[in-house]
C-alpha cells in the first residue's frame, strides 16, 4: 500500500489545515474536547479518554437517539471528572459503538491541556481494516479521507465494534512517519498504538498503555539540511509490536456475517469475499479526483454502497465486486448509464453478471457550486440527513 500517500494525507490534515471548526475546551486545564467526523452517518458512539500515564480523564456517553449525519462532525466537551479535574493530555482513546446504527469514522480530534491530536480513517485502509471512501474533508482542504467502519452487532459483516488508539502517535512528524514507512508493523501490529476491536469491548473496558511512557526525538539533523529530519521519531520504534495480524487482534473472526446471504458472494475470479454492499438501494457518485471505483470494487476490505468515480469514468457494483465503464461515445453498451442509473446492454452481453439495479437514494460527492448548478434536479439528491437511513 502507498503508506507515504496515506500518512501524508493524514499529516496534511493534522498539521497544516486550520481546525478552527473544532471547538477547543473553554477551560483546557479542566476540560477535554472530542470531535468525530463521519464518512457514513449513524449513532453517536461512546468515547473514553486517558492521559499519557494511563489514568482515565473523562468519558463521553453514546446516544441511541443522537445521529451524526454523513459528512458531518459530532463534537462534545466534558470536564476532566475522572481525574479530579486536573490538567491532562488526552492521548489514549477508545471509541465504542453501543447502538446498532453503524458509523464510518473519518476523523477523530482530541483537544485538552494545550494539546490537539488528530487521527484519520485513512489508517483503516493503511492497516487492512474495513474502510470506505468518504466525502469528509477538513476545512480549507479538498482532500477527502477514507473512513473506518464500527458497529455494535456486526451487522453486514462489520468486524469492529470499536477502535482503541494512542492518538498522539498519528502526527505528521517526519521522523515518526519515516519509521512507519520503514516498517508498517510499528503502526499496524501494535495493540497499544491502534486496534480495531471486535469483541469484547464495552465503554468501561480498559485498553493497553505503553509503560514506561514512550520517548520521542527532537530533530537530530537540524544542523545538516542534507539529512532528513528526525523530529518526532520514537526512540524505541519497535516497542509494542505484539501481534501477527494487522488492524485486528490475532484470531479475529473475519467472517462474522458468513451466514448472511443477502449480499454475499464468493466468486472464484475475485479475491474479494463476503458482504461488501451495506446499502443496496444507494448509489454514490463521486467527483473527487482522489476516489477510485475500481479500488472500491477490488480491495478485499472495502465496504459501502455502489460507487461511481466520475473522474475515473467507472461504476462499481459492490454486490458482485465488478466494475463497468460509464457510457459515453466510446462505450455504448456493457456500460453504466449515469443518467438512468442503470446498466446498458444492447443485445446479448458478453458479461454474464448483469445485475438489475433500482436505486432509491442518490448522493453526489465533491461537486463544485458551478457543477452542482448544471445538474438536473434529482428526486433523491441525498443532501439531507435521515436518521432512519
């Protein structure tokens, strides 16, 4: 995987993009703020926060009646009520789904005591967890993030019920990024750094902590511009590598929904198995140049609705994990007609997998105001948040 691209995407978001839309604590010595951006909306999760020494700072209670809309950010500020209201850096987090309405987490921002740390869902893709493209971007950035799926009851084959992380380890510091690039196990096979938790995990679960606390380097090459910066590098980079599998704990059942036959497929010619389409009546049309419908189809850990990349001119049928070109002057049959939102086949098709599709919801991602004005009005524009969906 293009780890440098993924880490740079997260680094740009964390290090350069102003996060003015994230409300910081009004009293940072006594409070902690958490912000969660979602690529696919659902119930508000439960969040627990610990300091660098492993002492719990505070908790944010999930909400069955609350709903985070697709592409939006849920934010909350709480007193540091579990450490006697003392200043503490929010560095360890667990995000746990207590309700059955899954979300796809695109970003997490933790703020308190003068610190602000950022994690992005691109790490799910990097480490081999279940992911989806999303339209979620930070302010003043047109780079969409991938998102990571979590769900309480594993509906539709979602493996993770929650995510635990040492969020301080997801900065854009060049020394730290270089260490991850040199060995992805440091990032993806380290339970204390990042784990997509299947079971058991509940809001009061205690996660693992680095003990003693990690040590980081300053830029040891500051006086030699010919050498790369070592700023932020771990003094003991391999500390904490403790499992053989990426993203999930060793022994995780990756076929949780193997008896769910609604959208499952196991084609001999495809490396992709199981359920991939979570919303069979939804079509996403993306205008982001960074998105690939081919990759959504072919990647073994992608989950999401049927997907069109306008820039790529490709439609992905997520139920069969096959892609088709969009109809144009060159492709007049065996192609996907974006206007009618259907596959166009003129006479006998060489393709033996022509599915019948009927979409009840249509979402347009990444449109400029100029392009949006040129589009015909859709009955299902997908621009309103319906908690039932």
